[in-house]
């Protein structure tokens, strides 16, 4: 790909006025194409290399999540953004599990925020490319045996309900280590002691603390894959979990054991993929919260050691382990920061 060429962005919305606004906003930095119909847009995606696709959710004939799922199959390298004026539960749920959207953008959007999001997504598409599938209709099977054993990290469940702990233990079997935390403070202690591959968390007890925990973990150890398993039905909350927590899968309670098993195995495979190809972590970067108090808590208010604050703009900083295998000041201070966040010494 020609690095001097502007990144290519495709905007899809059935309202021409929205497309005109997006074109006006993005045309100075990107090569913008537009389509008012999902079918037409799919033809454009199939015939050209787009770095980013921005799709409205509510369109006649095909929803945005359905369209973006097709884009993922045909052109997996293309970064997918979902644009909507509504936060309906089912739409947001499909945007996680089916479309795997990078960002969920609410109308009306903030102009600079949208430009920055598209610019980052386009950069990732160019610098961390994914190949086009030779046969997009064939879905790769997950090797269950390859996801078992000591090479795979533990699954951490954060849920106060012991029935869910029993369900996951039965689903995973004796081959997989399941860690159980009933609240974020217990989860932090387990993250410090164990190599974790996947977090499965409920939001019912305290949505804010769950999001804070996942956001902190993704900033420090972005190869840990996060899932939500909850009866929560608020679309706006789930939208935040997409943007600020990069949730890989969302499981709605109650769920059949076979469905839970399939979702967790898929997350374990994603973790393995990220460990094997760390550059792809950039495709799952979390969005900074609009309220950064917890992330960049200034020492002027806490009176603590500046080293205890997670460094902004350093998503690969590991709060839990030192990659050299030795205990370091950075790893200790990072854990201190996490524990301070959830009120444990």
C-alpha cells in the first residue's frame, strides 16, 4: 500500500445529509467514499481496499451490524466503526459478538473525537494489516485441544453468584484453571498472582467498578481478553464497554452451557493469537475515558508516589508481571496503582 496515499474511508448511511457531514469533516485527511445502501457498500468493499468503514446502524434492507459482519468476512483488515443515534441492546450486542466493531459512535458525534478515532483506526489498518481470506464463507474451526494445558493462562471469573462459578467450572473442566473473584478487589489480587488469559465479568453488582477494572487491565496487559456475562440490558453501558474496555464477547444471562463454552473457547483462541502476534494488540486499543480521574489520578490529590500512577499513552505497560522474570519497581508500582483504585492495600 502506498504510504503517501490518504487513508481510504467508506461512509455508509441512508441519509444523504449525514454522508455530506461526514465527507465535509473527513475529506481533508482521508479519501472518502460514500454509499446510501449496504449492498452497494459491500460491492465497494469487495472491489477496493478500505482502511476504515463507518456504518450507520439503522438502514433499510440490512442493519449496520449485519453489514459490518459481512465487511469483517470479506475484508478483515478494514477497521469497523458503528454510528448510531440509538443504543438498543440487541444492536449493541450484535456489534460485539458478530461484527466485532472497533468503536461504537453515538450521534451526534464530537467532530475532533471522530477524526481522531478514524485516524487511529486507519493507521492500525495500514501498520498492522490482516490478509484477505481466500474463502470468506469458510469459518476456521477452533482447536479445543490446543487451548488446554499449562501453556494457556487461567480464566478469571468475576461474579458474586456461586451458581455461575459452578457453571463455568463444569464447562471448562479440569484441564483449565478457573479463578473466582466476587468483586474487583479480589480480581486484582488474583491477577497479581496468576497468569490470566481471559476475564469473564458480570456488571450487575457494580457496573462502574467492572468497567474500571477491565479498562485498567486492558491498559496494562492488553493481551488479556475481556468478556461480559451479565443480565445487564442497558445499551449505552455496553457501548462504553466496547469503547473503553474492548469487550471481545458479550454473553446474556441466562445462557446455555454450550454457548458459554463456545464463547470462552473463542476468547482463549483470541488470547493465543495476540500472544503469537503482539502487534495486533493495536487493533484492540481501548478508548480513553472522557473522565480520566481514575486513569491519571494526580499525585497532587493522592499524595503518593508518582510511580504508582499508570503512565498515560503506554498501553503495553504491564501492571502485573515483569517480562524479564524478575520483580521490578514498575510491576510493583503498577499493582499498587490497581489496588489503590479498588481500595485494597
